[in-house]
C-alpha cells in the first residue's frame, strides 16, 4: 500500500508584503518552502517539460519584455532634447516630433504590455489547466484507502491553491525576472551614457535605500503572516459552524454560545492585527516616499555643485533623475527572485508528490474485454486476505466464497467482522493482499474500471448524493436514460410518489450531501440510481439500514424483484432481511465461520443461531459439542 503524502496546512503560494495599496512589496524565503524542497526536491527539467509545448509563445513574451524595456528608455532622452534644444531654441518642428515620439513610445509600450499579458496569461492558464486535470484524473485512480488517510481539505488545497499559485511561475515570476533584469541593465547603461559622475553617486545611494525599504517591508511581513493564520482560523470556524452538519451539532450539543465566543475572540484578534498591518504598511510607504525624495534631491545637489556637475545641462539632469527613479523598482524586484523561485518550486514539489503516487488499485495496462450485457454474474472470492495500513490484524483472512450466477449470498456477522471489506473487494474499492475476486472467471483486477462499474453495482450504507437535482443524481448512473426510465427506477425504489409530490419533481435540488431529504429517502434515491444502472451483479451493503420497518419491507420487496436473474450479495445487520438468501455466510474476525441456508445454520446451532437469538431477544443457543 502506498502511504499518503505528507499533510501540511493549506497556505498561500507565496507570502509577500502587500505594501499598502500599491507596489509588489518584498518577499523573503519561507522556511517551510526550503524544508519542503529539501524533503522532496524538484527536477528543473520536469518543470520545464510542462512548458515545452508553449516554448514559442514564451520566447515571444520574453522578446516583448526586452523590446518594451528598451523602447521605454527613449522617454528620458526625448525629454532632454525638448528641455535642452527644442524649447530654448524655439524649434517647433523638433518640439512636435519629440512630443509625438513621447506619445508613440508610451502607446507602443502599453500595447506591447497588453500583448505580453495576454500571451503569458494564456500560457500559464493552459499549463495549469493541463496540470489541474492531470492531477484530478490521477487522484480519481487512487484507492478509497488514500482518501480515508488524507484530509479532504489537503487534496482541495493542492488541486486548487497550489496548482493555481504555480501560474505565477509564468505570469509573474518568470516575466518579472526578465523585465527587472532587462530594465535594470538598460537603465544603468542609459544613466552612464547621460552622466558617469551621477551614476557613481547612485552606486552609493541606491543600495542603502533598497536595504532600508526591504527592512521595513519584512517587518510588515511578520504581521501579515499572523493575520493570514488568524483569517484561516476564522474561515475554518465559519465553515465548521455554519454548515448543515455544524449547525446540527451545535444545536444538539448546545454549543452555539461557545462557538459565538470563539468566533468573537478570533475576530477581535483580527482587529488588532489589521491595525498593526495598516500601520506597518503606512511606514513602508512612508519609507519609500522618503527614499524617492532623497535620491533625486542628492542628484540635484551633485548637479548643482561645480565640482561634480561637469557642465551638466538641465535636460540631462531631468532625464537622469527620471532614469534613477525608474531603476529603484526593478532592483527591488530583482531581490525577490530567490524567494519567488523557492516558493514556486515548493508548490511544484507538493503537486508532483500527488502525481507520483502509485495507485493502490491500479487500472490494468491491458484490460480483458467484457460486455456487461453478456455477463452471467458468477462471482468467486478465492482466499482473499486484506490488512489495512497500520492495522495489527487482517480485516479479512483467507475468505473463500462462491456465488453462482443469479443466486443470492448474504454476509452476516458482528460489527468489524469484515463484511464491508468483502463488499469493497467485489467492486474493487480495494485489492486483496492475497487471493483474488473473479466475475465469470475473470479477475476483477484485469477489468477496465468503467466496465467493472457497469458489471458490479453497489448501494452502501452511506448513500451519497451530489449537490444537484434528483434528475442529475440519477443520470450519473446512466446519462442516456429517458424520463420514463427514471420514473420506473424511482418506483422500484419506492420513492416515486415522494419525488412526484415535490413542486419541482425531478428537478428538485437535493441539497449539500442530500440534506434536502431524510436518511431513508436518500438511501432510496441511491437504490434507484443503482436500479437504473441495471448491473448483472448487485452489492447491497446495509442498503436498507436507514429505513423504517414499513418502508424497509416495501423496498426489500422491490429489491427481491430486482434481484431476480442477477447475482446479489447482501450485507445486513437485520437478519430478517436475509432469511430467504440462497446462501448465508457468517463472518467473525475476518473469517468465514459458517455457511449455509437459514434453516441449515439454525439447525447447526452455532454462531448464526446466536445472532438470530440475540436479534429476537431470546437466550443464545449453546452449540452441541461434536
């Protein structure tokens, strides 16, 4: 059996300082990301393979980024020409050309930016679509055991949050790296071309300015991280406290006041954290504004001093100031690359971990062809042994059962005796560690999963209805079924009158997990869904456990009629429902201890007789020693 992946709390793809209302802020590497990559490193080749089908678009995106950065640098030089030449010399033609060039540069760079965004987002979305669907399909191939070992929220987080966050590798991280590097290099070259003296001054001023801004940003990051954790707590309390199950639990246990106090305390914590977050963000913005004021002020000072001006013109000063202001942001963004890269690789590691899972119940490479319409339904369980991961004993051990086509087998026994495990083997919800299960002589492990689902229909004690209409729930079994066939299935399950009495009939929404209906009604709808599928082998795992006596009797009559001509395996605690079975197998501690008809087992005076006596409230039968 494959162990479940490491379960870690759901969290944002990359943690960053939002920096007030604008700006990207500063990232720092999260220790959890580093730990994740140390535990499960990611091959860069594997990541690049995801983007290989889109390499042409990616090259175009990078080219657009480079062109945009270079074209944008024309603005300061045009400004210098206007200030130093066109205006002082009253050169109207040059002035018009320069101004027109300014507008053209702005329009071209913005249009290129739109194209770049469209292409990069398209690539990111197509890659994420492929990855998302691949992960979903791969997880569907996992066994039931995987989902019992793994939290549902963990699966959803990896499929939605992690895969979604990985889009940033293309649309954010990769493009920002290319843009920041290109802009910083081109701006630095232009600054040197305008004035090497002022460029040397910038080398002294910019680094401490970046350090100061980063220091303030990291202070806010700590507050933001705490705020995110408390928001997660608040969301969890809302989900738990305001769901159908949560409300039912709170009202039955009388914990509504306690839940309200917990919610109020968490909300109160968020008030303080939000105040600190906003104040820290304001400090960050104030620091940046001071930096943006200090840098040009020092440039003006240097340009005005005879020793450092070097005969600089006003136009050159204005152009240089604009360039220096523009180099600050790309340098800050360049510092984020390491954190962005580590965060992105950590996301890939988490998703690849799911993709690398080997299914406990793998689909056959070369399935044996089988036409469900031609299946007779002869079922055999041959020496099946199952032990669940972490268990000290076998759930079932050496179980052998023979169910001839068209006959009925009942499995009875105390709770934990292995009845549902045997039922799971028939539908291949799990595979035996030893032995095998066959239908018409074919090992179920050699059948295509969709074919097996058409051959073996299961109604379990835990009926599940999706949050859709009655019609859509039934059509899951057979999408091409007609309305008349739907009503016939509902009638056979003794639930047609109920559905017909509803204002919207078949189009009634069943609610989350079927809460629109009672437990018995949900089970009858699940039975109708299986009836509609019309499988040659029917497994009823406590199918009538949630029904009252009268409804159970009516449904049992319908199931008896349905069972005619098909193989039926029934599991029931109520022994009255299995008396007429062709054969009854008694399980105890995972082993078949008795087998025979109802009358034969009663006459034997063994374990089955004890179960019957206990159900009827009579003294247990004392077995006669052989």
